């Protein structure tokens, strides 16, 4: 029963989607524009940097709160933090309130890690900044970040159940980014430099699409 309740609480937190709410306030559905992703990166592309930052902060916060609430309510459940945070990520990616079409979980992953251990969060942040900007693709961040954190958690805790939960989330995140990886191969995936080279990136993507 604790596992079910912990998962349900995290999942419901994940269903609160800032990208969707902000886009609706603008008069459209974020999933009908840009990449079709209801997350911060698509908000930046379709609405702007300020709205994207607000979205990212909200998603980080909701995952951190979901994880913290899970631990507070179920202190005897060893992997409550991981379960609550992971359920929030899944709720963000597959929200029942949005017909299971949400975001891709990067900010929520960050929020779960931040609330689990700020030092690990900072370490991974530095690693992912180098990876993301080095390769110039944001999609490599959630894929590698989820895998690295799973390994760190397994090493530090020896918690087999928590590790399996994180591994499952890593596979889901990888699945959600398969299309991004395909676009990288054909040259139509937006680079991180889209943030300051928007016109050049749009031209490059159009050229490679044609």
C-alpha cells in the first residue's frame, strides 16, 4: 500500500505541466508547435527564454517536492525518495490529464537528484554542461544523466529496488529521445546554440530537411 500511495502521489505531481499551462495562457497547445514536447526546451523555442526558464524551474521544483513529500509520508520505505521522484518523472512524461502526451523528463530528473543530494546534483550538472555544450545537443543530457545517476545511486546505497526503479526510468527517458537521436543522424535536431543562433539553426534544419 505504501508503494502504491507513494507512486500515486509522485505521479500526480508530475501531471502538473507548466509548459502546457503557459501555452494555454498564450492561446495554444504547446504540443501542437515546435517539437511537440510539453517541456521547457520547446517552450523556449515556441514562446521564449523567460517562459522556458519558468517552466524548467517549475518542473525541477515539482519533482523535488514530490520526492521530499514521499520521504516525509513514508519514512520507513527505503526507496521512497527514488520512487516518488521517478513516479513524478513518469507522470510528467505520460500524464493522464494530458492523454499521456507530456514532456521528456529532464528538469524533473534534475529536481529528483537535487532533492536527493545537492552535491551529486552539482557534480552531474558540471558533467552534463560539458557533455551538452561539447556535443551541442540537449538530448544527450537526460539520457546520460539518468544513466550516470543510476550508477552513482547503486554504488552509494546498494539498494537493488531503487536502482531497478531508476534503471527503468532511464530506459523510458531513452525511449522518449529515440526520435531526437534519429534527427541527430540526419542533421535536423536543433543544437543548443539555437538559443543564440536561432536564424542560422532554422536555416540549417530546413536545408537538411530538404
